[in-house]
C-alpha cells in the first residue's frame, strides 16, 4: 500500500479525526497534499456510491 492510501485510511479511521495539518506533519507529508488526497478520495467514494 502506498503512502497516499495509508495516510487517507489513517485519517478516515481515526476517532476523533485528527487535524489534517497535524497528521501531515507527523507523517512527513505536505499538509496541502494530504488535504487534496482526502478530498479526492471522498470524491471518488461519492462517485462509486452514486454509480
């Protein structure tokens, strides 16, 4: 599993949801990139659910 998939999954399964910026810093990922990955994963999931 690649970094992008792992970080998105980590964010989704955390309770409570961590701040994107804090999680990104902890994982050594750019916060803007992580936010984009999460938004894209959410959009992809919505497309699958609507299809």
